[in-house]
C-alpha cells in the first residue's frame, strides 16, 4: 500500500513563513548594528555651528598676527556683515571667546571686544576652575607653586639679565614704601607680582604664564589671610636677589623654599580658621504690632 505524502494546512504554512520572516529581520538588524570597516577612511560628517566658524576665523587672525593683544575687534554690526551671519551668532561667538579668555568684552561708549594677552588668562581660568569645582585645593595649588618655583629660581640664577635684577629690586623698593604707608592690600598685590618678575627672568614664557596665573589665583587668599605675625618678606627678597646676582642657585632655592613654606603654613592656617568660624546668627525681626482697636 503506497502512503501518500502529508500536506500542511494553511495555518501551519503561515506559521512557518512568519517564523522565517522574523529570523530574517533579526539577522538584518544585527548586520545593521555591527560596525562596518571603512576602506576609504571616510568619517561621518558633523555640521559645525556658525559661531564656532566665527571663533575659528578670529583665532586664525590672532595666529597670523593680524590681531594682537589690545586690538579692538570691529563692532558687532560690522562683524555680522563681514561674516554674512546674524548678530545673534556674532554675539554667541564673542561670548565663547570671552569665556576662553581670548577677548575682553567692555561696556560703554569706549567699550567693545578687545583681544587679551595670550596665555595667562586661559591658564588663570583653568586654575580657578580647578579650585571652584573641587578638582584642586589651596593646599595642592601651593604645593605645585613650591615645586615649580624651585625650577624657576634655578633657571633665573642662570639667565637673569641686569634688567631683570633691576625690575626685582624696584619691586622690593615699592613694596617697602607701601608697607611704610600702611597700604597693606596694595603692598600685597605688589609683593605677589614679584614671583611673575622672577619667572620672567627665566626667559621662558610658559613658566611666566604658569607663575602669573598661580599668583592671580593665590592673591585673594593672601589678602584675606592678612600679614603673618613675623613678616620676613622684605629681608627674604633682598637676600634672594643678592643670591641670584651671584648665581648662587642652591642658596637662592633654599631662601625661596624657606619663605614659601612659611607663607603656605600661614595661608592654610588662615583658611582653616575662616572655615571654623560659626555662622553669624541672623538678626531677629521685631514682631509686627497688632492694630489697636479704635476708641469707642
């Protein structure tokens, strides 16, 4: 007896077709998700925003020397016409450049966008941001200055010119005059400037930018701390200048190290004392007076 082949019903055939279709779709999805190697090296195109193009154009003029520190950029309206963009895009570009420390936006009749001195503003902002966002502390900043200053002093002993020595002496003389006049805050700012002059004596603009930026951030802590009980800044600076003139690198480094260790302890102690101060109680408001009943 010959057995006839079984035939599938319409329901079973439909189920098998649906299953095969689902498997095929799944395979295509896996294929789309898998990264495909690019033999030509092409990358996806990313559209840049208009204000970024404006920023790059201004940066290029700085790099080429067409724009220099202190130069004033054309007014907002003129820049809008030159770039053929909206004034909103120009305004956004100028804000971006200001945040980067490349331009300084000033208000008033003599205001505008002025090119800043390259290097220092950006480094200063980076150090300040590190403190503000908790990525560094006053202690780590002062430690970094202590380590860097050793290199600066040694290099200054090798490279300082008579003009550099004269600038350091002039700074100390002005610091003495401000001390006699009782101008503590002004005297502090002048004294902090000494480290920048010392860095300039190395002839290395990177060291100058780092020291100047550190000084700008630390300056506020120095003013807030007030003068230490034993202020050795004047005799220490005079001795340091003499050692630099004699090219005595070891002696100069020891003098600077001793002074900075003492200053660091003073600043950290002052900061600790400020944080330990209890918050001042708020003045209580007098209770409101109840309106009196009218006389009958």
